[in-house]
C-alpha cells in the first residue's frame, strides 16, 4: 500500500525499528511471560452496553499534527480522573517518536486504576503484539490500513495466544469487510484519515449500519463533546475512544462523565 505523509512516515519508522531489533516471533514467544492477569477489555465493553455508551479514555501526550496537547501530563492523576468520571476502559499511546508515549505510560496507567487497558500503537508485526502483552496491556490495536490480510490474521492469532483482546481499526467499508473476515469481535471506526490526519465526522455514522450487532462497535477520533457522543450512540456505537478532548478539557473526570451513558440504538444483524 503506497500512501504518503503521516501514515507512511509512522509505519516506515516502526518497520525500521522492528527490522533493527531483529527479534523473531519464536524468540519473542520463548521469552514471553505475562506481566499481569488480563482484565477483559472486550468483555468490559460488552457489559457496558447495558448502561449505555461507554467511554475508552485515552492517555495521549501529543499529536503529529498538533504537537504537545498539554504542558504537563501526569498519567496516574489523569487515569484516576478518567475512572472517577465513569470510563469503562483506557487507551494508552506507547509510540515515542510521533505521540510522545511509552510502555512506562501504559504501566503507570494500569497500575493506577482497575480498568482494562488498550495498547494503542502502530503494530507492524506479531512481535509487537507480544510486546504489548509483556508490558501489561489487556488489548492491542490492529490497523487494517497498516496490515495486509495475512499479517492481520497472524497478529490476531498471537494476541489470542497471549490472552489479549483485539480491536481492529478500519476507515471504510472495504477495511470493515476485511476485519469481519478475520473474525474481529471489536471494531473501531477511525474518523481521522491516517494519510492527511483530517477528521470526517460523518465517517463513523456512515459505517455504523454495516457493523453486525454481535460485534462491539467503537467510534474513534475527533469526538468533541456530548453532542458528538450522542450522535454516535444514536448511530449504534457501543463505545467511543476519546483522547484529545479529554486531555485538554481541564477537568477530565467531568469531561468523561459528560460523554457516558447515552442510549445506544440497535444495529441490524
């Protein structure tokens, strides 16, 4: 896949880092020891359906397009506020170069609250999945725009072997079909174009009806407040993943609370 700007640069950097590291999947699995008992990311989202729209609250230090989001981000304080506001789960960016994150951010988040944690990063190889489990993640993000079908299946298989849940991120109908073909049970529709980083607020609503009711549907990116959350719940989404809005809100507990609990419309099976 030949794409330009943000996506190509980020993926190329991760592919180089993987190649430079030179660790095979067999080597990674031989050295793998679970760092913690999984907390059930996907099940937490399914359980939350009974209470209405769930919030996956994200620890995000910076954006490639915006730069640093806040002057100082204290991970324990932030995730404790997220939990107090009613978040169902956490997402933690671990990419250092483009997003300012780290495995230590994920470990600090998981050690501060009892919520399940998604490692959000640009997974390019199954070894990255083992790394996610090793650092204490409960779930891993697989981006359909980054992985071909074989790699998507391989990463999902390794996630299962490591007791991780998977959220497959898609941007259009073709990627959604690919996600469903590999058996995705949690699908995230990213409203941000990974080539330009522009947000299309109609993208998730347009795809909602294509997601089977048996699949947990998550809307990602560009969610600016309660009005957006209500619209996505009305479209049938079970959860929203929100980062920038919460980090920059000044009161993350109240910001999370304002997004929770909207009545979810049914999706066609």
